[in-house]
C-alpha cells in the first residue's frame, strides 16, 4: 500500500478523501520525535497496514537521522517484536 506523507504524518486516504490509516510522530525536542498514534480504519484491519505505517515511520525517522520515543501502544509492541529496529529508539 502506498502512503502519503506530510511532515511527521504518514497516512492513507480513501477515494472520498477521508483518512483511513495514519501514524503520527511529532517533534518532541531537537533530534527526537515521538511515535504517539497509529490508526487503521476497520475496513482495513487484519491486512498488516498498521505495521506498514510504523515501518514507514521508522524508515523516515532513520533517514532523517532522528531518534524516537515510542508511546503508541501498537508501536511499542511493533518495536518490541523487532529488536533490529530499535536503533532509533531513545532508551529511557
């Protein structure tokens, strides 16, 4: 699935223009963002879309040389299941 990106927001719209999937990672402080929200509409659930969104956020954050705090429960689990992706995660 292809997503759009505006700043620290990666999303998918339906044909009507409504957002049906998204991940947000606003700037928290210099060099650090926070992955704080993942949403997938019921019509898309069970297709791995949330994982694709978090993966896209990971790639964007890494490409920009940033680090991330993770507060979104889905993203916490996603990163917990992928220790190889924790290179961007700020350790507490």
